[in-house]
C-alpha cells in the first residue's frame, strides 16, 4: 500500500563503535557493528506494525555500543500532506515516548560522543561472571564449531572477554543506563513491557563484550550484549524467591551461545547467595525454555555427586556412559539409583533445594534423566516412568483434567505423555 511502511523493516538499529575499536573486528565479528532490525515493534507503532504517510521511510536509531547514547534520524522520499485522517504518523513523537529525551540528531556530534565514551564508559555494578573466546582471525582461533576451538584464557592477548555485572536501582547511574537499554525488551520479547522504577525489588544482570585495543596500555573498551531483569519475592521463612522476568540478547550477538552464558551467570549468582531459595522464570517462551533446559541439564551432567546418586554409579563409571542409546557406553540398569523410576521423593527434594530450582522445572529434568537411561525392553520400569510423568501432568493440569470423564482423562493424559516424552528426546538430542 502506498505511503505505508512496515515498522519492523523501517526501523534500523546499529551499535556504533569508535573507528579504532571497529577496526579490531574481523570477519563475522563485524556483524556487531552492522545494521539489524527488531523482531517486534507493535508496542511502539501498534498491533499492525505499520507506519502511515511516508514513502521510502527509514528510521535510523543508533546506539553507542557501550554507553548506549542514542542517535535518531528519520528520512523518506515523500511525505503525505493532508488533514484529518490523512495526516502522516508522527514517527519521532511516537518514539519519543519510549526512549530517553537526550537522544542526538546530529550524527557528527553523536560520533564525537561515541569516540569520547569508548574509553570512559565502564560497566555499572558488581562483576559476577566472565568467560573468554578467541578473537576472529587470532592465532588461537580453531576451525569449525565452538567445541573444536582450543581453550583461551582471559589474559591471552587474542582473547575477547565477556563480563556480567549485577546491579540494582541503588547502583549509581544505573537508572539512567536502564532507560537506554530497556527499549530492547520491547523490540525482542513478545509481550515485553517497561518495568516500574518505583518497585525497589528489581535486580539486573548485564552482559558486556570487553576488548582491548592494540595500544601500549592495552586499553579496555566495553560493548553491550544483553541483559536480564529479576524480581525477588518473599519465601518463607527467611529467604527470597528470585524470578527471572526479562531476558534479551541483542540481534548481532544472537545464536552465538551468549544467551546460555548469561543464564549460567544468573544461575551461578543465585547459588552464591544464601538469601535466595530458588530461581524461577516468568512465562518463558519456547526458545527460552529450550535454552534453560539445555543449561540445566549440562549443569546436572557436570555435578558428579548428583549423577552418582541419581544413577547409583561407582567411582570408576564415567558420567557420559549413563546413556547407552545416545552416548555409546554401557547402560546403567534403571532403578539402581535414587532417580528411579519412581524417583526417591526425599532425595529429589533435598537436591532441588540444594540446587535452588523451581519444583516443576526440577521434576521435568528428573524425567529427562530417567528417559535418558530407560531400557526399552523393561516393561515394568517403562510403566513406572509413564505413571510418574502422568502423575505430574495430572497435578499440573488438575482443573482441566478434573472436568473430563474417566475415559477422556485417560486418553488426554496418554496423548500429553507421548508429546512430552517426544519433546524430552528432542531436548536430550540437543544436549548430547
């Protein structure tokens, strides 16, 4: 339609670095400074994600890669002139409601600000986690996927370090910084919305890329990658339950493992704090559920004490040999360990509390681990597993199930069980 633009396509985002920092990027790393588009714009421009009244509309919203200072430019080849319903949408006026008022409109001035803040900007809050990867084109760069790369330490000259910082509203300067980064919640989380600054129980973890320049001082610069917001609730008698509410990795850094790293940082931070009883997640998307499941399973695989108790392993059995079907090692007879089926409930609850996991999530993980070593030919063990899963499904969906007659309930439970089992196999395949 003439004079109508798709707002997802018209809005172009970019993370701008100084020339000296941009020149450090090689190959795929240069995606970090390339333009990218949002996934959603309906919270800003309406459900239909259309902007009316312009031809060849382009909205350039640029961010200084570290400080997130913003620059806005709106260009078009022609604009509808009229009155009443034919008036073109006020693009800048609409965006003004969602971004800090100190955005710049002079690109030269913006680039000067980028250059100045490239070395002066420092992450806000307390550093709680870090990891390193080899720079693209470095001598330590391996070919192939992430698993084939040689290890790199944070002190290596060719290392790119990623650091995670924890902050609250009380962290000096963080409220202002949050106002700059919160736009990404609207652009990448379906149903995302801004949080209220007067709610003091919010906590935040922010992920940055840290690179060192090639100057004599090896000056460090920081570049925003993503963040998560968390809210704490009282948990009887003297702890809090931490709920992960928002979680976003910006476009150029997606599908590179940074989401898993940020989640692992949050989980490690949760374990380190005595006042937190458990970590929960608010209305996770399917993609985030997969990420969470994979991270949690890998964590359990690496916990030798848990795995030995779960499967009843001796000290000379390797963790990877538990799954005969997928890992190629000898199968451990089901029922020898506390995992069962059926799973020892007291053992389960002790580990759930120790690992600070929400009940439903830990139950699902236990079911996946049972399925991982389930002997196909053992009818009794398979039946015990099926009943264990169905019991959880019935309790979780009690209100719906209780309204069905017996035959419908049995059929629905069986259908749901098959679907859940197939999805468990898919997730285990992603991990192993």
